[in-house]
C-alpha cells in the first residue's frame, strides 16, 4: 500500500475528516463553556526520603538505590491515599458542613433536597456521633476513630471514592517533594481540603512512626531478656557442675594428674625392685641359717610379729608410708617430716629386734652369735619386705584412683565442652539481639517526623484557567487524526481491487484499461458518444472504452472473447461498449452471445438504440437537478441509432449446456471463418471462469481473450485456479480490464 494511495484516501474523504474535526472541536468548546469555574489549592511536602534532616539510622540502611527511593515514595503516596487517611478528611468535612465544629463559615456544599434521603432524626444522630468522635479524638489514636456515614458522605460528595479521584497526590519530578492538589467549585472548599488533609496526615504519620518504633523496641527488649535468661542459666549450670566436681581448670588438672601418675609409677617400680631384692636376700639368709638350725629367719619374724608392741609400730610405719604416697599423688614432694617419723619408728623396731626374740635355753645354746646376726638380719629384711609390699599396694591403689580421676576429668571436659558450645551460641544470639535493641532504642530516642511542609496551602482567589481554546484545538486535531487512522485501517482491511496499483499487486496480470464506475441507471450509447457529456465520469468512461478499442486494433486481432472470474463483473457491459466503439469507426461487428448460462447479450438484439443498464441508481440531487431542467432520464422514443447498422447480434436461448456440447457435430471454427468474411470483428462472451468451463472450451476459437475484473470485488483462494489458467493461455490473453473503478481511484 503506497503513500499516494493513502493520501488519495484522505483526499477523497477530506470532507468527512473536516466534518468530524469541526464537530469534535465544537462539542469540546460547548462542553468546556458549560462547566462551572473551578479553584485549585496546592501544598508541597518534603518527605525526608532523600534529604532527611533527622537521625539517619535506618532499619535496612539509607535510601541509596533508585528502586528503594521509588518504592518508598510509592508506599508513602499509597499511605496518603489510604481509606483510613481519607476517612479522617471525610469526617472533618462533614463536621464542617453539618456545623459540628461550630465554625462560623457556611457549609461548602448543600446536597440536593430531592436526592437527600435522610430524615432529620438520622442527621441529628450522625451529628451527635461526629461530636462524640471530635471530643474523643483528643485522647484516642486517629486510626481508632470510626468511619463516617458512607451514604451521608456520598450525598455531600465527600466519600472515599470521590475524594480519592479528586485529590491529586504525586511526586514532584525526581525531587524529595510530594504535592497535594485539590480542585473544587468552591475556593474555600479547595483550601480547606488541602489544609485539613495535610494536618491530619501529619498527625497520623507521626503516630504511626512512634507506634511502630515503640512496638519494635518492646519486642527487642523482650527478646533481650529472654536471651539474657538463657545465657545466665547456662553459665549457672557450668559453674554448678565445676563446683560439684571440684573443677577449676580441667586441662591443668589433667596435666597435673599425668605428671603425678608418672612419679607414682616410678616410685612403684622402685618399690617392686626393692621387694624383689629383699626376697632374694631373705632366701639367702634363710639357707645360711638352716645350715645350723632347723628354724629360719621367717620363723623368728613370725614370732616377732605376734608381739603386740611390734605390730603397733609396724602399723604406724605403714600409715606414714600411705601419707607419703598421698602427698606425692597431690604433687607434694616434701615428705621429710614423715620420713623422719618413719626413721624414728624403724629405730624403735631395730631396738626391739636387738633386744632379741624370746628364745628357749636349748636354742640359745645351739645358735652362736653369727647365726643370731643372720637371723636378726633376716627379721629386718622380712620387716622391710612387708613394708615394701604394703607400699606397693598403696601405690597401686593410688595410681588406680588417679587414673579414675583422669577418666572422670575427660568426661567432665567433654560435658563442659558441650555446655560451652551452647553458651557460645546463646551468647552470640544475645549479642545480636543486644545490638538490635541498642539500634532500635537509639532510633526511638532520636525519632523525628521526617515530613515537613515546604509550601503551605494558599487560598485560591482566582479560578483555574479553563484552557478552552487549547482543549478545543486538541480535541479537533485528535478527532481528525482518529478519523484518518480509522480510514487507514478500513483501507488496510479492505481487500477489494479498487485501483490499478492494487490490481498489479494482487492479480499480477497485464492491465490494458480501467473503466470508471458511472452512477447513471441507464446509458444511451448514442448520446454518450455523440457529444461531450457534462459529467466527468461519463467522459472518462468514453475514453476508457476507446483505449480498449485501440488495444484490440493494435493487436490486429478480430475474434475476441470477453470473460471474468466471477459473475457480475461487467462482461456484457464491456462487450457492448467495445462493439459500439468499433462500429463508430464503420467497422462491421458481430456479437455472439456464447454465454449460455446468462444470455443477457441476446436481449439487445433488434433494438433501435443501445440502452445499457448499470444497476446503479441516480443520486437524489441529480434527479432533482434534471427534473428542474425538464430533462428526464431515458432515451429518445422512436429513433433509430445509425451506428447499430454496423452491429449484428446472434443470441441464444440459454440453458445448462457448455459450448462444446452446443457445438457438437458442428464445425464451429468453419462457421466463424464464414462470419469473418462479412464482419471485421467477432466479439464473444463466456461465462465466469470460476464457475464454468465455457471460457476454456471457447479458447481455441478466438485469437485473444479480455478478462474483466470488478474493482468492487476481492481476490480470494477460490480464484487461484482461474488466475493460473489465465496466466497459462499461451499468449492468447490480450489483457485485463478493471471495471467499476471509482473516479478518484482511476
């Protein structure tokens, strides 16, 4: 679709576009002129989102990214537009107009009495409630106040829906400011709405800020107490366990036990070596003694141990040895005092032994002094062995106790490690909660309302400019533009052939002429060609037929077939027009009606003049014009057209047979050859190609084919086979004629 075609559409529909533009502009001018004057009040608020002058400890960090800033502005504006905020404004407006606030000013609005379905008793009840709310609002939070009567608010035009539409709240560019605007028919109302809204929202916003921070502070305080109690509980458990198990430093205690175990094991080994040596010495001494007597040193020692005094000394020595081992187990190597006591007791034992064991006279006589010394030495060795064995038992018992204590310390250490891990976790959580609490407390202490009134509302003394001319111009331009766009869309979806350009784009066959559409119901060909017609479209029709005549003459053909894709595209009309045009040049023309399906051509046989019906109705203005001139549409009665002597018709009676069936057993080619001897041209018409095979059967009998297309019809998928047939006529297609073309598209 080229630009010229589009501009041509606009040019042909220019009066429609002008009419729509004028009507739209006039309607806008009248509408704006009928509107009452309006007054606008405006206030500007600084939000503190970008430039906050108070404490800048934010919960999630400062507003540094663009999406955070936009989100904060959107949240603030939505909060300003919320139902709870506008309900406060509604309540203040009703209080004013119903006289609740005892204002001396008259009400801003008076509802239409016919549309005010409230009895006085109900109004008094609402007024009383508003007075109660007004007095309670001093102590009650703003958000807890009940909403005003919805129906009453709607009657005054103060309901939520109306206020949310009329109250304009928006950010000022990319700044930190938000503007609040309200436009009304009353300047006092506009001023009151903006002023009251800003005041009420400031109170509500500040209340919300402190409420949120106080709730957050209380929450963090409770969390802090809970974590502190958990931490103290775990610390108490750890301390009690250490106290109950005598744990000061388990690691150091384990190291000390290991060191003591090494010393005790070393001393135990020494005692074992001593005991072994003593046993060997005792055996040697006993063998010596037995050489002289049947008694051994063990016998004397057994008798000695039966002594109560000796046995008491022996027990004292063993007790002192146990104390020495116990001191060593506790890391105290200073045992000289105990060792001195043992030495003293050993001397007593030695004296006791030296005094001799009570021997009978026979034994004394037999045993000499040497043997006696061996016996006494054996007794001393026996005593040392007993003390060594007692020390071994004590060392082993103490080592076992120390090992059990070491194992117990390992268990205690593992248990304390678990408690310590839990303590570290709780302590970490406690410190985090403490940090949150400190930050919240600091915010709460330094809290300040970030909103500030930068531009207070001023009383609107002058009404808003209506911009009547500007809006009228805009409406007219918009109306004309939309009309043009609509025409473009209609042209775009219109798939009819319309003109030569669209024909070439869609059909792709050679075009030898365009025939304009005429708006005459009947055409008298003699009058049409005899003189210049006042109607331009008729002159264009004559010239288009003459061009078609020239195309036939220039090709040098004499047998031409007229056909079309579909019915009603103008084959008969163009056949007659072409025949008449050729007859005007004194050519003999034979018109053969070979359209057996629709034999309209046969109806023109034996007529005095050719009157072609176009299936068009004459416009009303043309009929009136011709009536005033005394010229009726039609032809001259009783007159013979001289041109018709050169045109002969051969018609048919119609039927459902095809040409090949009609010409069966006849040599139609020979018949045409005989006709050619008497006529310069033979024009034939075939039925539509889409519906019938007639054109294909007549093709061998003609020299050229003229395909007629209607500009008012479209080409679809059903036409593809017929178009392909026309493109494959082996050069017999003279060309196509686009019929019924609107004059502006020609």
